[in-house]
């Protein structure tokens, strides 16, 4: 298995960051296998969804409805509503696995690999790409 960590700056707002191009470049020339994308954070997730047509904004809005940034959370350090960021990975898991065929991601036409981050207290994230070669 080959693995590499990338640094991603998410800024100070709820965000969906497209990782697809970086993942494509990282998998190029690797042959057949599986790409596993993982964020080693308790407050971020990885989603595969259509972006650029409003779905990324819809995801942020839906998470805002489900996980409001208010004082209801028992986990209460950081900015108001920070506890919601610790619940989010139960809905948007911190990982995704994508087939790779002949060095190319086998995503659907409108699918993208995205980092989802609601934690405005931590604007710098790590994302680990791991490639498992088929036997």
C-alpha cells in the first residue's frame, strides 16, 4: 500500500472542498486498485457527491438544519455550536473508497470526492490518500 498526506486549508466557514483533481493526479499511472481517502480529524468528513450545480451548497444547508450552530451541544469548547462538528462524522464519515481502473478514478459522471468541514475553529486539515493495488 502506498499512502500520502495532503494539507488542505478550509478557512473559517462551513465548506465543501473538491479533492477530485488531486486524487486523479495522485492515482495517475498506478494501475488497478482502490483509493482510500481519509481525514484524521474528529470534526471533518469525506463525501462523494455532485458539486458545482448547487449540491455542495445544499449539503452545507442540510447539515446546518440537522446540526445547528447553537448552544444545544454538550461538547462546548471553541466557537458556539462547535459540538455539532463532532457529531457530523456520524452523518458524513471521515473516509471514502473509490475503485481505480488503469490509473483513473472509476467515479460516475457527476461524482466528486469532497472534504466536508463545519469546524470553523480548525482551518487547516490533513487528508490521507492511500492506494491499495489489486493483486
